[in-house]
C-alpha cells in the first residue's frame, strides 16, 4: 500500500506494459488522472526522485506538467498527474515553422515554465520540441521532466536548459542556431530580425543559466506579443494548427546518450489559458524591430545655458568677495585700542565630532510561529554576498493542510549600520491537502552595505511569522 504525499489516486488499469516507466489510468476524487510509476536502480535514487517530485509539486502552473501527489516505496517512485490532450510541438513543426509572433509566445511560455522549475531548485533535463505539449486550447506545457535529472539542479543543468530553450525557439522560427554569413535570410529573419538575433544569442549561451534574463530579453524584443492579448492570439493559432485526431501523445523511448527516463502523460481536459498580469518591457514594437530613437540635441540647449549662467555668477562672486573683505567691504568700523599684552589664552582643542547615533537594534519582524505557521527557516542555498545575489531556501512548517492553500512570504534584508530594512524578494508555494511543510528556493539581490547584513523570511499567509536572521557578509560599521 503506497503512502501518498499530497493527493492520492486509485489505480484503474495499466496504460502500457511493464517497464522502467509505466503509466496507469487512475481516478482522483471521481475525475480521471494518470499515475506514473518509475522503477529506479536503488532505494536512494527513489528517495531522490521523491524529493524532486516534492519540489515540483510546490510550483503548480499551467506551463508545467502537474504533480498532484507522489509516493516512494523501496526502489520505486510514483507521481499523480493530470491527463494531457493535444499534440507535441514537434508534431506541429512538421508542417513548417510558426509565425514569428506565435514562436515568440511559445518561447515565452517555455521560459516561464523553466523559470518555475529553476526557482524550485530543479532542471528540466531534456528540453526539446517532443517534450513541449500544446493543449487543444493552445496552452503550452513542459512535460516529461518528472523523473529526469537530480533532485537539485547544478549550474550546468540550468545552463543546458536555457540554451536548449533558445534552440527550441530557433526551431519554432525556422532559423538556424548559428548565423550563416552570406546565406539567404529565412522568412523569420527578414520579418523579425531582432527576435531572431535574441533567440539565437540565447541558444548560443549569451544568457548562461539565467533563465529570468533570457525571458526578459525575449519580452523586451517581442513587446506586445507577450502581453495578454498577444498571448491569447498566439494560443488560438497554436490550437488551430493541432492536427485533427492528434489527442494523445505517444510514450517516448529513452535516449541512449543520457539515460534519462521520459514520462509521456496521457490526455488532460482542455481549459482556457490563464489570464496573465500585464507587464511592461523596453520595446513594444509589434514588428519586433529594435527601437532606436535619434537623440534630440536641442533638449540640451536649456540645461547648457543654465549651467553657463551659474558658472558666470560663481566666477564674479569669487573675484569680488575677497576684494570686499580686504577693503573692509566699504563699511566704516570703530577704532580699536590695543590692550596691554597678556599671556595668550590657551588654545582650545578642536571640537570632537559627535558620532552618529547607531540603530538601537533590529526591528521585530514577527513571532517565530503564529496560527497555522509553526516555524520559518531561511538558509543560503549556494552563493550569497552583500551587494550581490543570494540563493536562499525557505522552509515553512505548518499545520496539516485540510485543503489546498497558498503559503506566501517576503525575504527582507536588515542593515545594522544604517537601520535600513529592504524587501528583496517574495515567493509562494501552494500547499496541497495533507501537507505540513513547504520549501521554496529563490535567488534574490541583496543591497550593498559597509558591514554585515541580516536576511530574514517573513510569512504573510496563512499567518505572519519570521525566521531567525541569516547573517551575510562580514565586517563592522
């Protein structure tokens, strides 16, 4: 009997023969589900797979294959996921590349899913067009990553993911990953040159493992295409391109080079793409051309005239004031009768500057526990530097959840030298029924300081509680 974390499911019948990966038709609270069974080499590998599934379950989003529940038993790991419908991106591309606007929106969704994976501390591990699912409503979802890779992503893993995303978007545009000097331009290179340059740079490693930077670069180039109206239009076009009768993806065979274990989910009921909040980007030109406005030199005339006038007045004052002081300024003064010489008065020492008052102490960020929040912990999950990036891991222990609910928190920094408190990041994990612990990994940027910073995580839902302070840096004020 499996002991499930999160939501459990009842197996109905196998969907494929026994193997290292086997899918089962299942039911979950009366609705269809899919259970994926993975046979690992050792019990330790199964525990690692369970940790990966736990992290994936903490980042529910339409761009990622769902993890509703998971279980580990001996050398097996199990995952409950939603059925899938639609077609893979690879199938859509067999009929030709996508229009530039649709390819840009597809890349936006792919990078959004990758950003969520990386924020959970895991990588995809096998990002290619076969592992990108297009639902009947046009929603783009990453899949086949439940049992690929390690429980924690290394720098090489995240870099490989970002570069693979660039390669994938190049394929969607129908452009080569490497530029070909002198070769005829492809239709996408002619219609959207800036977009082609951006995704080609990502594919060739310009963003490294920084998926957020790659996503923002794509957004700055695509502009309105990745706003809600543009995404809705792209989803409609993707839905239109799904071949008739293409409803269920076929299981993929493992690649001999990587030993990865693919997971091919079964159909999922269609749902409308989620409403996305509007965002602002550097460029919003619908034709993807870079915005380069000519500089208007006339705007400098007034500031230059003002500066010149100020300099002239300053020179006059510097010339006249010493002369006025030397001549008494033209103002008669009373005669001064010298007094007999006396012993000189002792020269007093220059006044000692009063030191600036130091902050009285760190503020009270909140209790250690409150309501359903039993404890909050924050730890450095990699490099962490004052004035630089800090990879954090926040663990929130709660009362056992009776239903899905959001656990949210803010990461704050406190500077003892100045008494300044700054919000440096926020995070949210949707806690599923039966959970009592959530973990979130988030890389934030800390402010500069003359000394040491204190970093703290403060929950805002379901109750307010604060973690012990994490010291970053060294030195004193």
